[in-house]
C-alpha cells in the first residue's frame, strides 16, 4: 500500500491550518445516528484543500502546475499555488460550474476548457503536460499521487480522534477522499466499515471494484459534477479495492432530497456531490448505530441553488 500512515500523521502538521479541524457533530434533527463533518467552511468550500496543499508542499517554490478538475480540486490547487508563487493551469469541462470557474480564476489559475466531464479534461491535461514544450511543468491528478489522498486522510484522523463508528460513508469521485480516510481508519479502527457512494448515473468506481480494475463508462450522467467520473484512475481503483468495503449508488433525486434536508437541518447549502453520503444514509444503504459522513463541498451551480430554494419554499 503506497498510502503511508506516518505521512498522513505528518500531513496534519504540514497542511495549511485553514483546512484543518473542521466541525463534526451529531445533528439530531437530521439523524441521531449520524455524525456529520463539515468540509465546507474554508476558502475553497470543499475538502480538496487538504490534499492539494500537501501535494504542492512537495514541489519546488515557483513550480508550474498542470491539473484537471470539475472545479473543487482546481480551486484548491489554485489557492495553494498562489500562496507558493506557483503558476497553475487547470483543464476544466466545457460546461464547468460558473461559480467554480470564477473562484479558480480569482485564485490566479488559467483555465483551459476541454471535454464534457472531468475525466475528459484530465486526459486533455495529461496529453498537454506530456508535450515537449511543457517540459518542467508538474502534472498532478486528483486520485493519482499518494500525497493527495494522504492529505485527505487527515479527515480520517480527525473523525476518529474521539469517536468510534460502525460505518463511514463517503462520496466517491476520483477516490482520493475515500482511500485516504480508509487508510487511516482501517489501521486504527479496523472494525469500521467504509462505504463509498457513486451517483447512479456515474457508477464507474462501483463497476471498477467489481471488475478488479479500472472500468470506464461511456458517459457520466448526473448533476453531481464533483463525482461525475467516467474513467477512473487505475491507481485509485487499486487502493480502493484494498480499503473500501462496499460501493453503493444514489439517484440524483435522492441527492436533491439530501441537499434539501441538509439545508433545513444543518443550514449548509451543499452541492450535489457534497450530499451524496447523506443520500446513501437516507436511502438505507449504510447500516449501524454510529455512522459518520463527510459533507464534501458547498459550491452548487446557480440552477441547483434555484431548485433548492424552490424546494425550501414549498
């Protein structure tokens, strides 16, 4: 296993403190069995800052960084890169969330539209980075480098510091979050089940774990763009096979319901991917008396906010 417990522990001292120590608590109006961890109250409104900041801390100051993102990872890389004087280029889907686009640009990133989803953008970024004229640039990919998952693994440290859970439920896109958290939890609390959640319209990680290797799907068909992965990374699949107990699917409607419940009970306006764990719990796909989930992102699209406002106004 290339994810290292010592490096996860060290990461908790290296990552920008603005991303660490996020609130976690039981909101009884939501579900008295469930501890939620809010990874939304930071400058990029998602958990991605942990892994991106750790990854960039390993590069030379002033490095040029190329990556791909549907928005949250790109924000995190741009934010961490700006602090280190790094030039950041982000390949994004052609119809990237305009709010995420604006925030990436505000952090100084140059955006290159490429493809219909984040997997297509990742392929374009990798091809671009491999060109001879890009020599010297560093290509990083969410779910590929172990440091990205190890940064996310600090969430597992915090979750389990004073609690024991039967099940931890996590949204799964490129897989850095679930593999990083699971690496820590399986070593320190091996009785805890790790359940990953794919959108029903983007079941690539579930199919990959069943097949034992990365399985691409023709098209990711979900409004949860943060977990709309059509082509998983082989390294991430390999880690997930060793660490994840089960992958479940949730529909877009179940995710929308979870976004509404989170807004009413927790007071957080989640993006769809950020509510996927709650959706799995609400649909009975995560058992146990003590369950934890991570609210992973709060960067919804304008139309998703409008739909949520309409639901809340009913």
